[in-house]
């Protein structure tokens, strides 16, 4: 199962890129997720060394205008090939976002749009983001909303238990994706454990002007949260051991650890929407 998503992105990269750029099939990215990520990145890209984890086909890399440098990391070679095509001045690295091999403290801003839900355990990803940031740098990410993950927002039905941290399958057009449910508490606790202070948390609703592009998605996205977007700052005094078990709030149970156990006990499907 480890490489399931990478195989999907590798096999369908051109499809994904076309979909992502369309105002209708890319509706959720463009009119729900991106406005929130953009708001959180305001003032954090101009003149900054920006790293885009899970950069996909590089669409956001092209939007960090005025950045001192842009680096994109993705574990799909096919997605990166498209990213390179559209962003000749950016640097791209084929790597797991949780083990990039990049130098510590080399970035002012780390962005990870719609990436963390692919991680069973958020800790390795958040620890890597903290390692790569300079003290005081910002981490902006978005992911499937914990409530949206267990809700069929088009039919208005709850589809899964909130507190069972399980793997779920969903469809993105012809792509069959696997993701992991995390509770809001998991997300907040893991950020804290990895040395971040949360500055903002958004539950994005669609831009009103986007209704004309896809009225059904507009209605669905207006009823329930599909994504959450977070801006967290690396605390100035940071310890590289904090992501490890038993450190920083060490007597607090690792909130993501039970995800793996729960994944073995069952999975639920979710109607895909991005
Ligand atoms: C939904 S796309 C988002 C792309 C981009 N952030 C955007 O908003 O346009 C998720 C991307 O994350 C990448 N990805 C998933 N798991 C990853 C991992 N463990 N390491 C690096 N990239 C990963 C996928 O290959 C895909 O390109």
C-alpha cells in the first residue's frame, strides 16, 4: 500500500494537471483550497526562500511571485516532469516530503497544500517541515478536513466514525486515492510536539464568485468543511528531538500512532471531490 498514491500520480499526471487547471473539475482546489492557502501565505513569500512540499505539477510554485527562491518536492517523477516544464527557474527535488534530504534551516516558508492527509502519521512530515525552516519560519498547509473526511457533503450524510483513525479510499476522476483520517486534536497536538505554534486555522468556504463555475460543488462546499488550512510558526528555540516519541509533551500519547492500528481494522469509502 506504501506506494499506492505515488503509482496513481505517476500514471495519471497529465490527467491530474488538466483537471487541476480546469475551473470546473479543479473547482475544489482553485476556489476552496487555494484562496485559504493564499490568504495564509500573504506576506510570507515575497523575498523569502519558499519550499513547496507535495508540489505536484508545480501550479502553486508558479504563484509564489517575488520569492527569493522556489523549491518544489514531490515523490512522483511524472508530476515533477510537468512542474519543471512550467517553472524553469524553480528547483525541483524527487523525494518523500518527510525525508527530503535538503539542508536544515534553509527555508523561510514551507507550503504543503493538500498533502498531509496522505500521511498515516503526521509526525514525520511536520518534523521535516520544522527541520527545514529557519527559527521563526512559517509552515502553511492544507488537508482534508477531519469532519469532511467522514461526511458525504453532497448527500449530507455522516459516512464514518470520527474517532477511529482509519485509512479511507476516495476517487479523483479516474484516480483511486488512499488517505488517512486525523482528528483536529491529532493535527494540533502533532504541530505542538514538532515545535510549531499555530497562528491561524481556516475552514475554507468557496469564493462567492465561483458559484457560476460549478453550482453543485459550490452548494456542497458551502454546507460542510472540505479542507482545513493552517499557518504555524516554528518556535524560535527548537529542538531536533521534538518529533521523536517521548519528547515535548512526552507524557501525551502520540495522537497519530493509532492510525496504523485502526487502518488494519477497517476502511470506509468517501465520495471523491477533488
Ligand atoms: C493533491 S496533490 C497537490 C499538489 C499541489 N500541492 C497543489 O496544490 O496543486 C498532492 C501531491 O502530493 C504528492 N505526494 C503525496 N504523498 C507524497 C509524499 N509522501 N512525498 C512527496 N510528495 C507526495 C503527490 O505526488 C501529489 O503531487
